[in-house]
C-alpha cells in the first residue's frame, strides 16, 4: 500500500514456482482478483531434476503443453556404481523438462486466467494484526521496500526457506542436501542417454544420484541427509567421474536444501495458507517435489478463495482446516508411506535394488507410479503383498518421529525460516572437478 492506496486483493500468492503458479491459476479461474509476487525475474534457474511424473501431468491447466526435453522409456539402476541393470517400457514413464521454461509457462497460464504478476519483489513478512492491518478480514503483506499489499487471503509458496512458512510455524522432520550440475555433452554422448535415465543408490544412508538427459545437456545430481555436506560433495565428484563426464565443463553447478514437514506441522495460520516446499510437502524417499507443489498449490488456491470469502475468523479457520484435511487425506497419506520407504532404503538399499531390477511386479509398480496410474500410498493400501512386506520391514525400523529416522537432518525444534546453513555454502561453492575418466559400465538389459 503506497500512500493512500487501500486496494485489497482477494488472494495474494507469494512465490511463482509450480506451487504458487498453480495456486494463482486456481484462484483466478474462480474469478477472484489475484496478485502473484515473485522475487526473481522470470525465467530463472532452479536446482531440480525436472522429472514430470503422471500426477504432475494430471494437475496442469487445460491446454498446457509440456516443454519436454526428453521422454523416458528406460531406467538404469545401480548400487553405488555396481550391479547396473536397465529396465525398459514401451510406454513413456515420465517426461523431462527444464524448470525455467516450465515455471514461466505455468505463470503465463495463471496470467491468462486473470492473475496479475509482479516480479523483483521480496516479501519480508506478513501481518494479521497491528496498525498495517485495517480489519480482521485482511492480511498485510510487507515488502522489502516498505510497501504493504493487502489481501483477504495469502498463499505462501516461497520455497523451502519460506518466510511465509515461518509465519505459519511449519515444522520440519527431514532436511536433505541436493547438489546438481548441468553438463553439456557432444551429440555422441547425448545419443547414448536419449530416452534413458540413471538412478544410482548412493554410499550414504538414504542417498542417491541421477542422470536426466535433456537434449545436448545432462542434468546430473546427488542428494543425501543434511550434515553430510563434505561426503555429499565427494559422492557428486565420484559419480560424475565414474560416468566419464569429468572432462565436460558444467554450465551450472548448484545446490539446494529440501525440507519435509512433520505429521503435526500446521498448513495455515489465520488467513494464511502454505503449499509446496513452503509447507514441507514433498515425497520423503525420492524427494520429488514438483507433483506435490502442483497438487497442493491447486488446493491452496481453491481454499484461499473460500478463506477470502469468510466474513469472520471462525469461518476462515473452518476453511483453512478443510484445506489441511484435503492435503492430509491425499498427499499426507503418500508422505507417510514414503517415510516408511525411506527408512527401509536407508537400512537395506541392496534389497531395494535387487527387488526393482529382479522382480517384474516391483518394476511394474514403479512404472505405474511414475506414469500416474497408481500411487505408492494406494498400492500399500490395496495390495496385500506390498502391505505385508512393508509391515515386516517396519518392525525392524523406528519411523515414529517426523519424516525419516528421528528427525533426519533437522536440528531440535527447527522450523521453516531463511537461514545460512553450512551445507548451503558447500552447495553454492560446489564445482565438479576434472579427474580420471573411466568408461561407464555397460548396462545389461533385464527382461
């Protein structure tokens, strides 16, 4: 609010990633006045593998054409560089995109639906009480330059170090460090990877690496628990060298912290909702976040409309609780199963590798999940064999606290907030060093 400007938006969305763009689109399609705030200029790079699985495709706006860089029909699995096996599928398993184009296209759809975009805007805080707030139906969004924007409802989609999440009081049960490099390769190397990805179960508990082909560039990354910054960097360097890619100079080397919510973490406070990474919503085992952002963003936008229409605090609270129920009934169930899978994977990565590469039902389940014809949670509920196997493994694990083993990678009482993290420094400075260039092992076909 500048000077005498007392304009009040129905919904203000903070953050223009997949979650924020989806929330803005959903609210704008409902005919509400929506303002989408983004601190960067678009398009902008995000550290992300860029895999678009079935649940992501299902949540895209009508008429959205995916800017696919490749279509994946084969997956090579390896166990810390050993026992490589490739599984293939006649149908596409999932697609690969570059986040700058994908995010910008989502924002364009939100704008076409009626949302207004402002870029280069940093939100410092939100206020629901005090002199900046004219009444109890209004939220004040305070910008870095001192301007105040007023709204009937706010959706926080400002990433894993969310300021809006800090306001809501998001609690974290798992924090992981991902490192990634975009590596241009010659046509002969690109052709070897076309249509195929690599997933390598890594040397540290719960870690894994990936290679995603995108035309003339390979997206190569690794992820593991925060607190293992130096070991994660070594894994990245060894992984790139083992693949024979050390001689190619990355155009981008980056890092990112991913954060998973605890079961009891709030999803709202007053007229403020959170979604996507800002809410700690992502798959705990694979740390896949795009589908969670798209799905939770759409729900947040729909329920923010109802919160904006609420005439008092009681009704606003009721609508916010309905949003939380919708999230927990869907994504929450999937996260609970993913948490159990992570605990199994941390303890028995070899078992997981053998199962996926040696048992056709396990591979079929993986393919169904990536295509979107099934979910991990749904399979565990409906498939007696899968449920029983997980129950047996559960008896040997303690997954009762938070996401993953006992607050994995999280300091006591940690909440979502901007922070200077030692592993973020490692991520920011990481460089893929040139070293020996061994030949990548041939991956035999599994039939």
